[in-house]
């Protein structure tokens, strides 16, 4: 049975919308299993996403930068969120990708801003490529089964607490709305 021009147009439009939706546009889709990665933290501890998932209700992977003004705008909020949700067994780990900043610059920045969570220097951008992270700051919330539950910004400057709301909904067993937001910030350098 032949399709009419109108039916073909509707199907083409539906396909284009599906392919352009935030959940499917490049990178990991919400609900996908996040690939494992392991690296050594700045403090010399081995970090494995799979091991962290086994011992925590959730893991927040934050792509951060010491030199990006957008990332630095959220320094205090990130510190406070990490401390607040650590009490509820959600682990934060910061990833600095691209090799523009030294390990010592990262340590000094973390001390200055009270960031007590683990930091990973991803100088070759392997973790950013694996998760398709594009900006600093950019957040990924992964549950204990390794499933991506939220991806996007920490918060908007108009007081929308996106990451906090996502973690709260996740911990309450409620759907996360929105589960994906546009991260604004500095581009993560690609090699």
C-alpha cells in the first residue's frame, strides 16, 4: 500500500523531532547505561564508576574547570550540594578534561572553594568523550545500576535548581522532570 505525501511528511517530521530531542541528540540517552571508567584522583586514590555505583545510591559526575567563569560561578553551590547529598549517600566526583589546567591548579582551586569531593584530571579528554560532555559545568546523575538519570546544567542563573531538583526527585523515587537540560559554559577542548 502506497503512502500519501501527507503521511510521508508526517513520518519524516516525527523522525526529525525524535532525532533532535534532547534525550537522543548525541551522547548518552537518559535511561542508558553509562560506560564504566576508572582513573586515579588527584589525591592518588583509584576511582571506578562501577565501584562507586555499588556503594552509593547515586553518583554525580561534574565536568568542571578552574578557569571557566561559568564553572566558577557555581563553585559555592557545587560545594554545598556535594556536602548536602553526601549525607544521603550520593557521591560527587569532579572531572577536569582537556589538559588546560595542571593538577596543582586543580588542587589549589578545590582548597580555595572547599571542594572536598574527589577530582580527576582527564587530560586526554577520554572521560569527556565517553560521556559526550561538551561544557563546563556539565552534570551527569547516575543511579546505583549505572543508568543515566539526569544530564545537563547545575542550575540556571534564573534560580532553576536543575541538578538539585533532579537529585531530590531521584532520591524520592519520583520521575525527574526535566531529565535533560542544556548545559551552558565553556567548551571542553577536544584533542
